[in-house]
């Protein structure tokens, strides 16, 4: 059952990352195109002013999208550290109960004498990781929501600029 959950998580994470990269790439492409076609003029109720506003929306959206990807990488690193600490905690608890030493992959050894110290350290690290993970996850979700809102605002403003351009001729 756990193996299926891990595989489902891997598939979900892969799809989520592909989606984020696609959206950020789309925003970057439209931002670049809009900037290359933009010619500065006096600010007024005109197509040009709405294009400038759209460029600003897209710039903020692009920034938030990139920051979200950065935070996602940090969350993956935290998740890996959490899994390592949980494995170490399980090993230390087994050593404490059984009394047999346990060789670690990093060359260290957990003995019955240092098992309680290892358990305490792992619990402290895991509680710190939990807080950090929670904070970053909330920030990532906020960046996701704001990125999408600014993206929609940018697209809508670009469309509105084109409509104003047609009707103001």
C-alpha cells in the first residue's frame, strides 16, 4: 500500500511540476512578446496604457511563478531531510529496544548507549522541519494563487487593450 502511495505521489509531483513549468514558460513567452511589441507613449485611456498595465501584471506573475518553483525545490529538499530523519529515528528506536547496534549508511553507528541521544536529536530536527515545511507550503500556495491572478489579469488586460485599440480608431 505504501509503495502505491509513493508512486501516486511521484506521478502527482511530476504532473504538478510540468504544469508549473508550462505556466511560467507561457507567462514568460507572452511577457517577452508584449515587451518587444510595446512602444512607450503618453499615459492616457488608450491601448498603449493597457498594454503597459498588462506587461506589469505579467512581470509580477512571472516573478511569483519563478519564486514558487524555487520554494518547491526547497520543499523537496525538506521532504528528503524529513524522510532521512524519520529513518534514523526508527533505527534508533529499534536499537534502544533490541540493544543491537545499527550501522548507518554515512559510516556512523547507533549503539544502545547513544540511541536516546539520537532519538532526541531526531525528534527536535523533525519538529523544526515540520514548522519550516508548513511555512513554505503556505507561501508556495499563496504564490500559486497570486501568480494565477496576476496572469489572468495580464491576459485580460492584453485582450482589453486590443479591444480599446479597435474601438478607438
